[in-house]
C-alpha cells in the first residue's frame, strides 16, 4: 500500500511524542507535521496532501469536534482523547476510530488497519468520473458531472442529477469526501455542484427550479469557494 501522509494535532507534548514514536514504526505512515493548535494546522488541512489526521478532542481555542465540523473535506481522522464521552460525536462525524488515552501500540495498529481497509474500500467504489450508489441490493452508476445537488434525508442522502435522483445510504460528510472541488457544502442538509448554480439570491441558491438555502455556518466558506466580480 502507498504511504499515507499524516499530521498530528495534540496540545500535550508527551502524547504528541507517543504518537510520533508509533507512526515511525509503521512503514505505511509518513508524518508531515505535528501541531499544538488546530488553527496552526488549517493550511495543511485545506491542502490535498493530508491523508490521515490524528486529532485530540480537547484543544486550545477550538475543540477537535468543532474543527472537524468546519472542514469541507476532512481527511480520514482518528480521534485521541482521555474522555470517552465524545465517542458518539466522533462517529457521527464519520471518524475512522476513537483512541482512548493512554493507548498501546497494538491498539494504535488496529486503528491504522481500519484506515487502510477504509481507503481500499473507497478506491474500489470511486473514480474521478462516476459514483456507484448502492440501494436495494443494486449498484447504480451515477456520472459525477451530472449531479446538481445532494440533500440529506434522515440517514440517507438523495443525489439529484440532471434527469433523475438516487437514494444512497451514506452521510453528506462521507459523500462529500468522494467528490471533486466543484462540490461544496452550502447547508447542513445540502451539497451543491458549483457548476450547476444559476443564481444566488440573498441566502438562497437557485439550481433550475430548486431553491437551496445557504446555512449561516457554511456561508463564509461557501462564498470563498465561488468566483464573484
């Protein structure tokens, strides 16, 4: 397997050194950098070079959970913390694993195994042109270029294309990680294809006859992604 580029965000130096030591022992991992503050790591996280993030939950100024919620396309993430009560929050954000401090090297390796399995699964289902959507025992091929927007409905996501719609048993956060840079989260319930936007009126996006709200949490990031003159 190819090496995974990873970073650490951990404000406790002993815990950071433990992770560095574990990473050095795994040939498939390449440590790019380690940070104390999540704000210092933003440039790396917004690039496409990071495959895996080791993220502490309790961090200065911005918690690990809050950081994940702000990322448009977070890398695969392993949460590290001394507090077990954040496990549910982590898995709702589709983290790969949750390491409860102090953790052993063997437990660390189990997390890396999950990362590698998940990476292989994603590669087998996705290329740059198509998604294969599983629904009712079938796999439906969907051209990414035809996707107009995606809407969250409970535990499902509805993918709207130029002439159809497909229901997928997958979260918006997960499906966004499989799409290209032309897709952006505009609302907690919507991903939009920037190429398909016809107008933006106030806090609403117009795609054909569909009006999609721009969420207050996502507005600043959304406006940075579109080109205005």
